[in-house]
């Protein structure tokens, strides 16, 4: 029996909708943007904790947190979490920042958390430049007007955003992931001074959408010459 044109059109519409919808249990995608750099390109030095120097290899950077924005989460979004993580930190720091030595590209790497912000209100889809960090001074963990800060991996009780500062003798550019998660809970059950692994565990089963943008940063001038601007 032949189908009517109207039924054929309806079937095509339903098939297209099914193809574009995320599979059950698979988080939707957020579009994430960070001001002043494109995905896969170099992060501006204004966002760095350390910057290259003519003598001594490095100098303190301005450490300004970048403006970051993201598309609104799907129905069921109750809050957001913003995570900044360098996935290329050497697992062992024996050769880090040592004259006459190079950290080989093939050494074992581990994540290093540069920024943790959870319980970001669902009404927010952006953080302004400098909203989470304006200089090199330490920032306290805990509640802010734009979310709850966690401890980053710089130590000494530092929290919120602290920018890139890879070893100046590393043979690779480090990749910095600016990640945003849309969550189905307004508040994550976290300890008072939570760190990156705590956030990773707490968001399991609560992510309804996620997205990221990845930027590059190096303090090694030989590596810098090979990177896209």
C-alpha cells in the first residue's frame, strides 16, 4: 500500500529529529568559548600564571581569569560546573625547570587542575574576564557570587583560577581544557576544601550536557615557535 505524501513528510521529520537527539544516557553538547583565543591555538599570556622572560626563563604573569561563555544547558539543568585542567603535567618533576635537561615528550603525564568552580547558578552562561582571578594573589575556597571555588593544584590553599605555568624545559606544549558541565543538581555534595578528583567523582551520574575548548601554552621558546598563533 502506498503512503501519502503527508505521511512521508512526517516520517522524514521524525527520523531527522531522532538522528539529531542525543542517545539515551549520553550527555548533550554545550558550545564553550573563551575570549581571545580559538580552539587549538595559543592561550594569551594575560591569562598565564607564568610568562616567558628574557632572563631566568619565566616571570610572574597577570593571571587574569579569561571570559568564558557556554550555550544554555538542556531541560533539567540545575547548575553548572566549570573546570580548567592541564592534562600534560609530568607525573614526575625530577627534571622540571632544570638547566641542561629536557622533559621528553614521551614521559608519563597526569592532570593538573587550574580552576574549579561548582554550583554555578543555572541562570549563568558566562563568566566575565577577571571575575574569578585578577592577579597573582591567592583566592579563598568557598562560596562566591558566581559559584563555589575549589582548591586548585598549586597548593598552599590556592583556590579558583590560576593560569598556565608549565615547566620551561618541557618538549611539548601543554593542553589546557576549559570544561563546562551542565548538571541536574543545584548543589554538589562536596567537602569544604574540595579538589579536582572530588569534582570528577561528584558529577558522575549528574551530567546532562558538557563541552570544552582546548588551548595551548608553553614557556619553552623552541616549542613556541612551532605553535599556531
